[in-house]
C-alpha cells in the first residue's frame, strides 16, 4: 500500500520531494496492528501541507477500515506520517537521520512525475 500511495501522490501539487518507508513494515516485522510509517521530504507551502495531510488522512482511514475487515484490529488510521525539510536533512535531525543511514535506513519509494 505504501507503493500505491507513492504512485498516487502528486509531488507538484503537494510539495513532496521524496517519500520513504521506515519502521516495521519496511523491516518486514509488521503485525496486524502495525501502522505504516512514512517519511515525507516536504518542500511545499503551508496550504500544500494542509491539503497533503487531508489526502493522507483519507488514505489512513481507508487502510484502517480495510485492516479491520481483514484482521479485526480497530484503529483510527493506519498511517504514521513524519515530515522532514531540507533543513532537517542537512542537520540530520529527528526522522531525517533515517535518510541515507547505513543501518536501518529509510527505503525510498518512487514517485510518479
């Protein structure tokens, strides 16, 4: 599903420069109650951020309902999204340190252009 999100997202519309998978889904250790951890390299405006968050919220709710029907696990959303900026990446702060990391690095998801 992370790959579907990456293929569906419109980078220019939302100000997305990169999308990465991190966490248990990337590591192959996710269970029925695990969420999908996404790391988004964002270069857009405040309105683009709001629109992107709404778009991702729709995905998260839909995935949560699909997961409930398949597994019985109840949650509000199945997406855990973390945003990083150029400055975060430059300083390797917070979640940005996953990008390019040698151990447990973020897996890039390819965006359609």
